[in-house]
């Protein structure tokens, strides 16, 4: 915990420092949500197409979703969202166009969640 998903549009594929941003997200989760570093799991999904508003040609898009166990305050979730948006530009590299970015922090069902390390 937390489970972090970052969806980003194809036009960012060359410049987006995904590993660096993933590590930054994990550090923010540890700092602001009191998460364990080894519990942070971040994945990136490249999307070929996205539409923002009325003009799909204008924006790149980054959608970040955190799924956390219940018990975090609304203030902690908001602080995390704000910190993530503030950190993102550092990892976008040379991309020159506008980027629409969103962050959502939702809850996992802790009674149903399981995690394991499999294999060697």
C-alpha cells in the first residue's frame, strides 16, 4: 500500500522520466501518508489516445491514481495530490506542449486486499 497508477499519453513517451517520477511518488506516499517504502507499488500505462475538452490535439494528459487503506484524512489526501502536481513538471523532460494533469486518492478495501512476493 499504496497502489499507484500513472496513465500518460503517447506524446510524453520520449521525454517523461517515469522511473524518477515513480520513485518521487513513492517518497511522497511515505512522507505524507506514513506508507512503508516497500509497500509502495507504482505502475505506468501508456495510452495511445486521449481527449481533453474539445481539442485532443492541444494537451498531453497524465492521470495519477493512488489507492490507499482507509484512515487517511481528507487533508492528508489533498496534501498528497497537491505535492504530486507540484512534483510532476520536473519529470516531464523536454516536452514543450501543455500537459493536463489530475490526481485522485481513493481507498482500498483493506478486508479484501492481499499482496505477495512470488518466486525466487
